[in-house]
C-alpha cells in the first residue's frame, strides 16, 4: 500500500479504489506525505470542494509543502471567483446553536458557508461562548448570546427565527456538517422556481470511514403524512424528520409556532406534522450538506428523550386525525434530470442461450397480483414470449376489481395454473404459488416488473453448466418512472457484508434472482410471512448461510419504478424490517461460512456486438 498506488488509481478515475487507500494513509501516525494532497485533488471533482481546501491546508501544515499551499490558494480563489453577488434569489438564514467547546468544529462549518457560490446567506450563531474565543468570524455570521437559563433549544431556536432576516431558513444541528459550495444556490433556486413550496428537504449524504461520499439509507425520503406518523421510523435504522438538510420559508415556519410546550428535542418533527396538515414536503435530489458521521450510512440512534417526544407527537396527531394518514407525496425534484434515449439490453451470445434451451431444466415462476391491469400484461408477455420449453408459470390474483382477471384470461392456455380470490397479502400469495410449484429452478416476479428476453435460457444454461451454483442474480436494471430503461453495473455480493448491515450495498434485485429448489428446501422452503416488505431480503439471508450467490454482468429482470408503489412509499419500513432481520440473526448467532471475495462471484456473460 503506497501513495503511488493511490495516484495510479486516481489517474485512471478509479476513485472507489483510490479513496480507501488514501484513508488508510491519512490515518497513519504520522500520515504519509502526499496523501492529503492526493485526496484534495480527488475531492475537487465533487460539490464539497471545501474538503479539498481543508486537506490541502493540512498537507502544507504537516509537511510544509509548497504545492499544497498553492493548491489551497487556488481553491479559495476559484471558489470566491464563482460567487454570485447579485441575484433575485431569496436570502437564506442559517441558524446555529453552538455549545461551549465546539467552536473549532463549528468554525469549520462556518467557513464552508462563507465560500458558498450563493452569497445571499446569513448565519445566526447562538452561543454562550464570547466573541474573543471565536476569533475572526465570516462577515455573514452574527453572534447572539444564549438567552435561556437553563438552556432550552426550543426557546433559542424560536428566538433565532425572529432574529433571522432571510425568506428561507434552516437549522444546522451538527458541528460536523460541511455545506457544499453550490448547495444553497440550488435551494434558493428551487424556492424561487416553486413559489408554492414551503418546505424542501435535500438529499442525505455522508462521508464514510474510507472517505467515500455515500447516500444514507432513505437518502431521498418521501415525506408523506403516513411516513412522518409511522412510529416504526423511530427504530433503527431511524428515519426521523429532523432539521438536517431541511429548508423552510421563514413565514411558513413562523406560522407553525409556538412549538409544543413539552417538546425540546423533536422540534423539527413537530413542525413537519403541522406542515403536512395542509402543505407537502418536497425532496431535492441534490446533497446540500455532508455529515461527517459514518454511522449515518447504516443504522443510527436517536436519543431516548427525542424518541419519547416523537412518540408523543405521533400519538397526538393520530388521535387528532379523523382519517388514515395520507400516503401521497410530491415527486422528488431533480434539476439534473434530462431526457435520454433508452439504453439497450445486451445481446447475450446466442450459442450460450441455445445451450440453455437444449438442456431445458424445469423453471417455475410465480406472479402475485392485485389490481394490476395497467402493467401485468407486460409482465406476462416478458415471460411467455421467451417460449421456454419447460416453464411452469403460476399467477395468483388477490381478487382484483379493475379488469386484471380479463387480462390474465387472455393467456390462460399458456399458464400452468391461475386463480383469483382473497388472500392474506402479497407474500402469502407468493408463498402459495411457490408451494404449488414443481420446477427444479424457482423464482417469482411481481406483476409490475418483467424479465429480460433471454433470462430463462441464460439461467438454464448457467445452472446446467455450473452445478456448484445454487442461486444467481443479474446486473441491476430498472424502468424509470417515465419508462426509460436504465442498465446498471454488476453487483458485488458478499455474505459477510450482508450480515453486517450491508444488505443494501448493493440490493439483491428480487426480479431476476433465480435459485435451485434444493437450496430453497435446505433454507426452510418458506417465506417469512411476518414481514410485509423484506421477506425476499430475509430469504437471501437464509440462502447465504448455505451458499453464496453469483452475479451476472447482464440483467435478468427489470424493476419498474412508478409513483405510489409500496417499495417507494414505505422504503423506510423496508429498512426497519431488514435491520430487525439482521439483528435477529446476530442474536441467534450465525455459523460463519467461507466468504468469497465479491470478485470471485461475478460472472461475465459473453455478448454479441450491437
């Protein structure tokens, strides 16, 4: 491990390999010469260039490096040169309540604010630390002494909201926070472009231990009333509405005051609950600020007092409501979204597919549906159009009333079985279909998703030609909400990561995952029907205990993104269920099997040109 290796990776744009190397080199005592400067050069390509400035300064401090000093100077000059000093965008007020002893950490945050592209920013700094101990503060910062004795966050934030002059306000809670230099400009532009928007939440991002910028779980939360009032959000991995990255129109926020008198920690949740009675909370698909808290990426805890206050607020609001909380939420705002032509699926080598067709092991597929008239025909066609000769396809309808059954009837001569009637939910229906099935290879496909045109022949070829493989999945692939095909990379799957809360790094895409019946039976032969959203994830944990999956370089299934689907509306609940599964396994104890390096379980599939 050396700085030269990191530089080689960086030159090749292999930042995912360079950054972990640099993290180790920078953490050594003393740090390795050149590591901070190399990191600074990489971070210059992100929206958090302040971290590059910070790293370059540290390199100069440690090693008296002229190159690092010049680099830091050039960063400062370039950032100041880009500042927008005259704009019709609204003034943004940032409220900081700083505790004694946190001055150094907060000065780092305040300097990142002073280097914003958008200069229409003021900081209301509430602190009991006198000005001389702060030293020189940016001109945008006004210092105000604490007024409450004993300290009350509720009273101090309320006072700051009346001091603030900006049309847009936000509370910065954590001294580790760094503000991206363009972030506040995007926020101002979003409010300017959407005069009816009162609250906008930015994307949640953190910097991991290996210095990689990563999205948190539920990094683009959909704040419907149902999500905000879901008590399960208070369990790890926590999704609680907080001040972090949330911006308000000042007058709209003042209209929600006073805060509830018995609330001190869950103040932001109090505001969110009141706001959602009449206004939506929008999400902006841009990270405005960066948390220097690695645990944010996995499961993080909130204080016992905040949990108790949150439960109280949720309980009161549910009693106040006369109807069920609304599940509707606005579409995520993405200013970078541009219409792109559809990507194309790869053309898998025909000789490989012919081999799978010739072997033709029996494959069982199950689809469970309820009121899926608008999309089930595409799902059915994606399976039957492949003409696989040894297919058992079972469809179970939960008693649809929208014409779904009429669509299914068009294909009933090609189905092994179908029926319609009330069931006990999606997973119970899938379980019934899998129990009825007889194929040596198994899978299920949700009614709004589909298979790739070559998937059955390819799965047959791999299971037949590689007897040691018990289960496999394809490269990530989705249809976006506007039906654009997006083909992702081949996932790197590791049971070791999975069992250490890494079940979303990356997801194992259920559509397009196939397994042998023998593995299904060894792993219990049933889904965990106690779970509403994560039964597939729980099944993978059992599969992992007997065998490791192989990931193909081509997609096998395509996940359909669409507004209103359960996996979107209740994404946070999926994470809660998945976290419980992992914690249960840790409590029981898992007999460790050999964890192959993820590279060993990636299968490159030959493709033809075009």
